[in-house]
C-alpha cells in the first residue's frame, strides 16, 4: 500500500528504447535464445572463421570501434522481459565485426557492466575513430533526459532511474568531446511507455529529442509515440526486429555511405510496417559532419551500369570477331541491298520522285590514284569507270517494283541546262513548251570520287588506325561522297548525304585484291577490278542516300 500511495506523487515519463526492447514484453519463461545469452565483454573481435573471409577491406587508416548492448532479462517484474534485444545485438555485432569494427559487447548487462563498458569505449575514442553505439533494451525519460536501463535496475521512483540508469545525453557528450571522425548512436526501440498499465507512469509517453552533441548522429528505430515492430505478423520467422533486419540489410550494400544507410533503413522500415497496418518511421537527430562507408565497393547502380557497358563491349568484340570470320563475299553483294530497298519503298508507298544525275566529279583525273596491273606493279592511272551508269543502274534496281525513283537522263550538258531553264520558268509561272512525254526532275544527285595511294613511305600510324591500312602492303583508298539537291534552287539538302570509302590492300596473291567497305566490317574479293569496288561504293551510297532522303530504315537492308 505504501508503494501505491507513494507513486501517486511521482511523475515519470518512460520510453522503451530498442526495437527488441520495444517489442511486446512478457513475464513468461524466456525463449531458448535468450536463456542461452551470456554476459560477455570483449575488447577484441572474435576469431574469424572461414565464413568471414569474404569481409571487405576498409580504410586501413581508419579506427573502427563499436559498443553493442542488448538487454532482454529485466529483473524488475514491472519492467517485463524482452524478446529480441539480445538477438538484435548479436546480429549487429556479427556484421560490424565483418566490417573491421572492434566490438565491445554485452548481453543482459548490469549497471556496473554498462558503466564499465561506456568508460572502456569512450577512452578508446580518437579523432580517427568511426564510433558506433548500439543499444537494445528498456529506457526511460525523466525531466527531458533519456536513460538506458540495465537489467538489474529496480524502479520505485524517478530517482532510481536517474541514479541507476545510463544517461544517454552524457554518453553522447563524451562521444562528441572526442571529436571522432564519425559517431553514430543507434537506439533500436519502440518509443512508448513500457510501464503503462502497471500503475507506475503518470507522465507523457515517448522519447524526448535527445539534443545530441555536435558530431553525433542519433538514430531511433521508431518515431515519437510509435512502437517498433518485433515482427511482421505472427508467422514471421525472422529472429530480429524490423528495424534491425533492415539496418543490417542496408549496411551490406557496397559503396552506400552512412547517411544512405540511414535513409534506406527509414524508407524500408516505414514501407514494410505499413503492410501490416502499422506506423513506424525511424527518427534521426543529426548534429554531425563527415561520413563513412560500412561496406567499401561500388554501388549497385554503378555495378549495373558497368555490367551493361561490359556486355556491350563484349558484344562489340564478338561482332568484330564474327566479321573477321565471315567468308569473303563478292563485291556485287550489295545488289541484294538495292532489291531490299525496293521492297522497303514499296511497303511505304513511296513512288514518283523525279531525279537526275547532277554530276559526280572524278578527282582521280588528277592522277593521284593507282592500280595494280597484271604483273603486280603499281602504276598511276585514272579510274576509267562510268559512275553515272552505275548510279543509274542502282536507281533502276531500287525502283523495279516500287516505282519510287523516276531517273531522268540528259545526254549532254546542253540538254541539262535547257531543262533547268524550263524548271525555273515553270516556277515563275511562265508558259513553257515541253517535248512529248517530257518530265522535269525536281532533284539531282551529285558527288565526287577520289583515290589515294599509300605505301610504306607515305602511310602514317593514324592511317593504319582509322582506315585499317597495313604497313606491309601497298594500299589505296577510294572514297565516294554523294548528296541530293533541289534542281530549282541548286541548294543541297544538307541532312541528306552519303560518304563511304573502300580500302584496297594487295594480298600475297598478286591476282587478288582485298577490299573493306567503310565501317561495315565487310571484306570482299575485288578480283583485280577496281571498277567493282567503285560499284560497291555507289550501291552502298545509294541505299544510304535514298534511305535518308525518303526517311526509311535503310540500315535494315545492309
């Protein structure tokens, strides 16, 4: 009776700190896991077995120190025993040890053990230390101060809490005074009153803002007046509380810094709590600067990008290798591409475009080109080919079914000039006289062909790299550039152009030339006929040029 009367005048505000501690309490016999928990204090990490060999190496210059306490077995019957506090502490200790933390740990710690542990911990702190405190157990709030409770505390009034509890504020001050590289205090707990219903609390529920010292981050497993979940439903087999399991998952992610870990933990805890109709948002009070990484390495997003790049590079290398293994094709194999374009234009109902030959300048007339004669000697010559006839044939093949191109030929420059005057008169609204069946072209194709010879005296390393030339072979490069313009204005359509080159290398067999078309990775037998090489360039160029002009996916035909 005396106790009940005495408590009428006591105002105690209590908080249950750790996730494990904030879980539902019980006065029944403790689970086997809790019964087996021993009070062990270690100033050195436990010996590592084969399972720990995968631990990632951290910054060797960084001193990592942690104090881990988990309290389940409270002796005061009114406090109640906890389910997961010790399990959570053990799990945290194991993961921190793998990450090169020296862990001081206590399970079901008495007041003396907790005081000694705090002293031992703070004495080892330095400016190079990454310090972590993890506490799972009951706690109380007295007049705005938070206290961590040892298992042997007996609470009759607020003086018992003040005299026998561990003042969290003082612990944070000691950590801050050491000016550590980084300090993190984790209070994994629900934040309601564990004595509610037992006649021992008349104060407000929940934790107060800890007003953490400068240089310290304090993370609570739940927000004010929230209860941290022990499990997600009755069938949840996980031995750890929701906060602890999500925190452990976050610190395993390579490259994720401490604030990223905290944010990810808050988001996942909040989301998973909502799946069972519960509100739990871990609270954070940050008065720190700097950062650190639990698990060094590359972030998952960066790893995925690197993996994509690696796969793309591997595919490119595979394609290049496959191209080198392709059987040698004849130079006329671009003819099927012209037939493909005919079908493509037909399927898009593109027809009736009038076009003419506006001239392809033969730069080889300047005698900068070369050819290999039957006796294997290089001689300067002109490219004695008819680019016009080749272009006309390519246009004809591309229009067999589609009727896409109406190619108008002029036998001489006078006829061409006369047609141009008629087009201008027609555009000006003047009356013109046309010949029977005469059609005036709206567009023209122009361009140029050039050929350059390379030998061991003129070839450069840049030529070898960009053109694929060989230092040990006498080579020549034939280049064809083509454009489309409007006959009325003589303006070129700048976005419609084609430029390809053919590299010709003399092989060991003097009766054969090896050719390569631009960036197509295709090799060909030219069989002593450079005209065939130019024909290939024109066929390829027409596919590209008309494809761009009529805006169709021409690359499907290559």
